[in-house]
C-alpha cells in the first residue's frame, strides 16, 4: 500500500489537501483536509448583530451573496420579521445570478480543463477539449468570462457590486429598482439566454430541461454540454465517484408562492422529512475543541495543538447522525426533476449534469423573477434592532445547503455558527469513523502506476465544486 | 513578464472580482500586456506535484519570478507557527512560502486589503493572527518588514480594496509589466495613486443630498448616508463612483454606505458598520481636510437652505420629487 498527498489542489475555491491510501491501483481510503482556519464565527461574537451583514459575506468571494442572504434571513428570524415581498424577490434574483455565475465558472474554468491534459491525447474529443477549455485560451473559457461579466451587470444595478454587497437586509434590499432597471435586467437576461443557447447548450434551454432520462441526456450532442457528455460517456464518468444517494437541500429562492426549488431530504431512493433540529457537528477528527452540538449550541474553538488523529479544520456536520451530500444535484433530485431523480446516487456525471440542469432551470426562474418586479412597491421595510433572540438562515448557495445560526443576547451577537455546503461534502470522519461524502466517493478510484496526482481523483473532487474558504470559514 | 499568484488567508473574492474584467476580458488583457501566468490557483491547469515542482524551481532560482501576487492575509497563528494555513501538499505554511518567495520576485503585489493590511481576516480579535505583507493594520511591518524591497526595488504594491475592482488589479499589473510604475505612483500606504487619489465621494450620485446634508435615516432611503448610516465615502480613497463596478454599480449606488474598505483596519471601525458614531449629535470623523468649524457652519447653513425637493427625496426610497422644470426663456 502507498500513501499519496495531493496538493496544492487548484481549480477549487480555496485550500484543499487530500490524503490517499492506494492499494492494487485503487484508492482504499481517503482523508480530506481543509488546511486554512480564519475564525469568522469567533470574529462575530460581541458585535452589533447587523455587522454580520458586512462580515459574513467576506467569508467567501465566490458565494458572497449566499452568505449575505443566510445572514439576513438568520437576523430576520431572530427578530421575528419578514422582508418586504418585493425585497425578497430582488434578494432571490441577485442570489440566483450569483449561483448561475458560479455554475458557469465551475464548468468552464474549474472542471472542464482537466480533459485537456496530455494523458487524454489520442481520445477522439481531445482536440476539441483543447480548443474549448485550455486555461486562459480556450474559446469556451473566454466566452464564459464575457457572459458571466455581462450577467453580473444585474448585480451592479441591484447589489452595488459583486462580491461583498450590503444590499440584502432582513427587511428586504437597500435599493428600489425602477422601471428602467427592470427593462435593463430583462435585456441582460435575454443576452445571457443567447449565450446559453448558442454556446453552452447549443439549443433552447427548455429542450435541456425537458430531458427526462439518462439515456436522453447521453444523446445530447450540442454545445459545450454535448462535448462534456461525449467525454463522460467515453470515460464512464457515471460510475466514477458515485455518492451514497443521501441528499439534503434547504430549498432555493423563497418567494411569495413558495420556494423555486423545494427543500427536503432524499434517502433510500425517496423523499423524507427534513428536520434541521437533527443537525449536529461532530468534532472528533477536526482540530476543534468541544462536544458534538447543534449549531445553536455549537462553538468554534480551534485546537492549536493540532492533535494527532484529527486532520482538518473542517467540522463534520451530520443529519440524524449521518453524512449528507449537498449541491445542485441534491437540489434538483429533491425538487423532483425526473432527470435528476434518475441520476440520484450518481458520480461525476450526475453532479455535473445536475449543475447544467440547474443552470438551465435557473435561467427560466430568473426570467420569471424579472417579470415579477413591480417598481411601484416597497423593497424594504424598516426592522427594529434585534436585542434578544435566535434564528437560522437556511439558503441555497451554488454548492448546496448553507446555514447560519445566530443567537443574540444583550444587543450583541452571543453565538454565530455556520455550516457551508462543502462542510457537508468534504467533512472529515465522525466519532463512529464514518467518512464524509467526498472521502466515501473516492474509495475505489483507479490510480494509474506512477500517478502523483491521480486524474480520476481530480475529476471526482472537482465534480463536487468545493468551496474551501466557506468550508471552515 | 511572468506572474505567480498565491491565495493566502482570504476569501478568494479579489480573484473572483478580477474575472469580471471587461472590454476586454481578463485573459485578453493579460495576453495583450504580455503577462504569462506561471500559476494561478483558480485558472491554471497544473495541480499537486506540478505546482510543487514549479515552486521548487522558483525557490532554487532555476525559474525567474517577475511578479508575485498574494491575495489574502498571512495567518501567523497558532503561536507564530503559521499552521492555520498550510500550503496544501507542501508541509509548509503559507507564511513560510511567502517569506521565501517574496525576495525572489521582481515585484510583489498585495491583492486586496487582507494581503495589504490584514483586512477582514484580521477582524474581531484576529483569531488567526493575520497580518498584511508589509503592514499590520496601519502599522508598517507585516511579515516582510518595513524595509522590504522586491528585486526591482519597489516595496509591496498594496492594491487594497474589499474586494478589489478588477481594473485596479489589471491596470497595476499592466503598468508593472510595461515598466510604468515607480515609487511615485503609490500613496503613503503603498496604494496605486491612479485609484487612490480619488475619494469614493467623487461622483457619488448622492452628492446633491450631501451638499444640503439631506440625510437618509434608514437604509433604503436615498439621502446622503454620512450623517446617520456610517458612510465614510468622503474620507475613503477609491474611484468607485467614477469608474463603477459590474457595469454601473458602487456601494453608495447600491444604497448602502462606503465602509472605507481600501483602508487599513476598516474591518474594526469601533462601531456598527452602518451607524455613524456621534458626540452630542454631531458625527465624528468629518472629512479629513476641512476645518471642523467651517464644516459645521456650512452644514447648518445648507441644511437650513435645503430645497423641498431634496428634503422630500432624501427620506424616500426613490425619487418622488423630480427636478423643477423651468419654462424656457427667450422665444417670447
């Protein structure tokens, strides 16, 4: 048996190190380590509760708006207030724009370039992969950068800037869009649809959304999505890095008529009720001190001795004592999209296809949201300062379920706990020795003779679209 | 010119913002400026062993390094070991790597307020004991020391901002690559003057409200946010309202205050970010280069002279009173 240490692991957001025990050309076991600790939860303690809206987004430069939304919703819950409905709509719209941009960045900049590697020279698709996804040169990369930057004009308009906006507040949003903004937003979304339909999907997004079975999916040959599916079929990415099929979603984009994507838990091939009171963070293999606790009772005290036996700053969140996978695939499965349901439990192919599916569906949702903007209404209500109380903000970041749990005592933050999507996906083992979702998915991965940084491991890790700066925060 | 980019203890948001560069896009900009990426964690193909080999070549001198960009603060904890951030796969802390690589670089660029001064990573008691490359907050020093000079003679160039505007970074890099950036191009805190010689106040769409001290009392009101809502755009450097963000945005255009994110120690203002601290009802921290008595005198005068249109709009969430139309003169 040999041991491989993989790092620095790039084209993931933040720092990641993976330890692999390899036997007979396969990964026998994996340990996933988050090697950066900053201590955002500790920074927030003792501060004015509203400061969370400035500080929490700065946990992460890629899911910044999701952090804003979670903080605003947690503060609203603690204060027992509801945002103005049109304010909630704008908050959802700008969060959806960020999520779409993140999916786009992941596919074009983070995930696909691995197929340009020389180890794939000779494959029928390699030349096209090089043309499209060579870092900084490929046509798909440049087109995606331009489309992303233009779509983010919506954020310039509604959120002031990206990342790190202060526009989302417990009572709504700080800027009331007018009829001109609404017109401009619609025009920007039309341009983005053009990009999706000429470049990424090569067909109307509705056609991609209409795919109902994996067989239909694998027949999709248009756009860069088609190139991915051709590669996925050739390399059997379906069987690579399969998950346990236990998915968690807090739902996405709470609007007047309910969330755009439903919340829930998926296990044993079906939906189950989601009880967020059954969430607890286990610290047995983390460089953290304290007992296993629900985030309302949790604490973040780093183990400065970095004790033996622990191997990550990441805590191990569990739901009913078990790990759960989160992300676009989880959201789409739980929302009941037939293609996603058919892909449940899948590996690299399922996660990436789930993201493409969500991208297409979110375009439609964005157009609907833009159509529902009513400039004459209020976009924010005044909310009184929260002096005492506790609340949770449970949202959909691009990478999956994101939760903030805040407790306010005597006008200041007494406790602030965060569980980010990659905290779930890249969690270390728990006290029972149960590995986190990535650790489990890596078991059995082929490692070729002489490979220092196994390519199959890279595909699996990146298929989760990890955000390591969020993971530990 | 080649460039190595490392992400230290930060959020990665300055890279994400940089990817928003437009007309042309980032990759075209870099190509046009002749800047070749040796490695960037979000962009480059190379991972794991390939990166370790590159770092070894730079360290041994086999590979020349022209520009080293560091994004994120440097975590010194716990207890000075730097182990709160290990550069994955290398068994060494980021602290150790940056200390080793910086003297080998032609130029060192701190991208973002974290890398420059510690920034948000150093907030709230600074759990990771983070500092900037050449500053600890406003104090010269940091991990490289006040006397540090990169190979070509410049101290660390502090492209501060949280996040940085994409153009602040790309234009600094293009000027460095072209040899157009010398010590005279930086302010006293090492920030490029091309954006630090402006105030966020310049070009702020709330200027008319400011003139009359027609102030918003709560977020979502469109009046000036200086008096009550913590805005320090009159003191903060940045051309945010001259060269907007993501098309047409800026913090104040988004309806929320400037929190002086280009400055050292902005992360701990000593009061809530969105509240203006006051003594006897008078805001503390007035514009730095205006005599206080004059400011107070002008403010009370202009408040008294506030036109009804401006007073009304200041407390609304949109313009409710449009400009008064004058009948055209002449053509009788």
